[in-house]
C-alpha cells in the first residue's frame, strides 16, 4: 500500500466532498440538457461547475506548494527546483483552462 502523504491528505474528506458536489452538479447539467432547459440556464450552471473545479484546483495547488514543494526544497536544491518546475507547469495548465 502507498504510504505517501500528499499535501491535501489532511483535508482529503473536504476535497472529496467538494468533488462529489461537483459530480452532482454535472449530473444536473446532463438532466437540464435532456429536459431541453433554456440554454442560458445551462450555461449559468456550467459556469458554476467551472468555478467549483477551479476552487478545488487552487486548493490542491496551495496544498502542493505548502507541502510538497517546501519539503522538496528542504531536501535539496535539485529536488526543490524539480517541484517548483512541476508546480509552474500545473499553474500554466490551470491558467490555460
């Protein structure tokens, strides 16, 4: 079994709760389309789901920086730089999304 402790581990239940809520919102979007709801109402809900996913992403990124990047920097310059580069890649993907 993997014993790795990730930055979000201390609040894993909260992250899972938010993701389940987003999953429910997504199912609601599917129902709205199946029921031919007004397009602006569907788009409003898409925006809400997108905002919720961004909030989860930012929380995970914050946890990563505080935990994984800091721990790697303490381990050594090379390890720290690798984690910083990894975080910068994640930030770039979030900004493009």
